[in-house]
C-alpha cells in the first residue's frame, strides 16, 4: 500500500509548546478541501483544537481554496470537525480544562494516499526563558554533530 505523505508541518508548535503526547485524528472535509490538501496548500501555523458542540474541532487551520474550484469552493479558515473516539475526546477535553493544556496540530498528512489525518499534540505552553534554553540546546546539538562529522 502507499505510504503517508506529509502535507504540512507546524514547526512553530514544537518551539512554542512542550509536547507531552501526540495522537492521530481524522478530519471532516468538503470535496474542494481534500483537493487543495493534495495540492499541498495548507498552513497550520496559527491553528489549535478545542471542544465545541460536544466534539473536538480544529480552528484557524488555513486550507487555501482549490485552484480549479468554482463557486462551490470552501472558506479557507472554517472550523473543521476532528474525528476521534468519544472516550479519547472526553479525556482530551478534561485535560484541557483541568490542567490548562492546549491541543496543537503538529502536522497534516495523507494516510495511504486517501485519508487526511492530523497529528495533534497535547501541549503545555513554554515561557520565554524556556524558548531561549531550547535555542541554546539546539545550537549545542548542531555543534556536536558538526564536530563528529569533522572528526570522521
């Protein structure tokens, strides 16, 4: 079978948040949205997920309009329902409300070439000094990798 094709990464999420766990969720999409996703026209940078009307929804995810679409094209930033099991949804909503955590979309990908899936991260926000520490650690790792490469 076909392999997963990553369409969009939310690179900012791992910098702004400490990801505690991640999970996979399906998306409820219209016809032109899935076509735009296959074209790779997705931006997850300002998106987040949360409870609404008894389910989980993804907000602010920008899926551009389909290039060959007509008057039936979709609205780019409309809320999209996430498909997760009921017990999973209840647990995530409880964590969001009790522990003050956030659900952040980490990446959007096509599974087996057909199904649009989003990887959600249960995240805790980082403070400014934590972000600085992450930048310093990233620089140290990069220097160490370069030193190892030069030693070979």
